[in-house]
């Protein structure tokens, strides 16, 4: 979205009440784009090009019933929490590293000047 905005383009976002089985055909006929998991990229359809999202953190939300005691669902929540913590840790370490590199580069410039 940011890349489009820098080009002066602003996409028209429309929410569609659809399921996984009819989102890709909508994309194939030029009605927009969608996000899919890597597992879905094995579904080949004419007019569909998959592009990886690299280096981005995509926020998401989930709503569930506290009475949902499904074991598979509990494992999914546990995995999501673990991944969120790991992603936050890597992001924080990257920010510290970038800040340190910038300070070091500034110090190098001062010594050269």
C-alpha cells in the first residue's frame, strides 16, 4: 500500500463476503488482490501470480469463544503467541543493531572529518 501511495496511487478497498474457494477466481478476473498462505500457492489458476511478502510484519486479529476447548485450536493459539514473541524479539534486536550501526557510522564520519 505504501509503495502504491508513493506513486500517487490509492487502491479502492472493498470488503467481499467470500470464502477461500472464490477469492482466487475474483483475483483472476481482475477484481482485486488477496493474501493467501504459502500452502495455497500450489493452486495454479490462469491469471493468478503469487508474490511473497518478505520483510514485512502483517498485523492480524483473532476472535474466539472462551468456551472453545478444541485441542487443535489451543495448539494454534500457542504457536501464534510463540511466533509473535519471536518476531517481536527479532524486530527489537534489529532496531538496536540499526541504531548501533548508525551511531558507529556517524562516529566514523566525525573521525574522517
